[in-house]
């Protein structure tokens, strides 16, 4: 029998009652006709849970219709399971029919970062995010950026508690998993606010759904990409780098690097994969205070866009030369840039996986 929890209204902690940012957020939306939620391309559990939680808040507190959008694919098996099991209804951004009176709210991202297929510009009314990123907030009437929080879902959980809103089990499950994925790995990038949110949400979440999401079955392409990543992976000075061409799905770069960073011979792992005219980069670090997002932005520089957290970061480079020679040159240039920015001393470069003798 599934272990579910009844819908519950959370008691507002004293520490939360002093701050009512959620009031300002809701007040900005009272005059609109519909609220449209946006996130970054290939939305992850943190962005999916955040959109779902804010839509629940808007519907229950100011009675506005809401639409959750999907920019790009949701292809990672765990993320797909989250969308299917909750379920989360998503409108592909390419099919969005804008209406007069729409108010756009961007979560887990910011305008002008290059992490979207469309630049929504002045249409964005509110931004709620936990990333340090060079976003363009000009014209945004309400912005709540909290880089000291480990997840945007933590901010959304805070909003729900501020408003004493009910949290049904499916929503609690999505929010909990969104926070959990952002804090995964060691050392944890968690604050007391994140742990407080996890403690509030866990009793409300559907534990069987969480187990199904965490252990979603993987397609054959996952293992094909993993085999190619292992074949191409090299290690120098506790830095692991691999290149995948082609990458079957853009989110597989993150899947691969999540595994590679556990190698005990490296403090850093970087996966670069070629997907539909772009190079998708994903970075992980096993070090505390690693500044992964900052260093990846410095390494990519004018080549593309990047951002992230202390230990987790991602980026994208649009290819100008897709020939084998052009890709080989870019691969070599990226590796050289990483050596410089990460301060590597690569007297020897060795393959991660050696053939058995």
C-alpha cells in the first residue's frame, strides 16, 4: 500500500513570520488575467517543483488561472518520472498562445542568461531564483534572488508557509525532490533554510512516489553514453574531463558527470557533449567552496553561456564549425582553458579506463 500523507496546512514558524516577501509577490499578480510560469531550458526538478508550488499558491490565494511551460525537453529518466507521477501538466513553450493580461513569472533562472530558447524580455513580471548569474532584471517588477538558499524550491516552500497554504502530497513530493536533487553530492550545499524545508515536506510527501522517481529505469542510450564517456575520459591533476559525440539527450551530460565526480582520483569532473549544433557542458566538484559556476563562466567566456553553484554548474556553446576538425579544435581549446582557469598542473594525462591486459 502506498504510504501517502493527507493534505496539510503548515504552521508558520516564528522565524518566517518576520518576512513576507510572498505578500509582495502575490500583490504583483492581482491585476493580471493569467499567470504563466517559465523556467530554463530542459527544466530540472527544482524548476518543475518551483513552478508547481507557485502555481498552487497563486490559485489558492488570489484565484488566478496558471499555466506551467516547458522550454526544451524533459528527458532525464528521473525528471520524466517526476512529471508523470505527480503529474505536472506542461505546455511546450513553442505552442504557447499569449493572451492579453498574461503575467510571466520566471523561476530557477533569470532573463538574459542564454538559458532559454526565447528571450521574454519585458514580459517577465517576477523572477524567483537561487542562482548567482548575470541575468537582466531591468523592468522586472519583483525579484527574489537568494543565492544563500540551496534550491528555488526552498524559497517556494517558504512562500507557502508564509501564506499558511495547504500542501497536498503530490506537491510536497515535487518540492522535496526538487530540493533533494539540488543538495545531492558531498559536501552538501545546504543551509538551515533548506533543511527546515525538507523537514517540513518529508512527512507530507508520498514516499513510494519518491522511491519510484529516484530509481527510475534508464534507457539503453544512457549506458551507450556512459560507455562513450568512460572511453573518452582523461584525468590530470585530480581533474577528470570527458567528451561525448553525439550526446543523445542534453540532460545526459549531467547524468554522466554525476557519476564521474565520485571517482576518488579527482576533485573535479567535466562532461562536454555535442547535441544538435551545441556543446552542452556539465561540471561537478567534490570540494567545498569550489566556485564551480564562477570558474565555468570564466573558462567559457565569450564562447557561450554558463552558470551554477559552488559545486555544480552547466553551460552551453553554440557551434560555429561542426566539422570533425572544428570539434577537435574546440575540444582541445576547452581542455586548455580548463587547465588555466582551474590552475591545473598536467605533467601527465592518463585515460580513466584502461583496457584489460
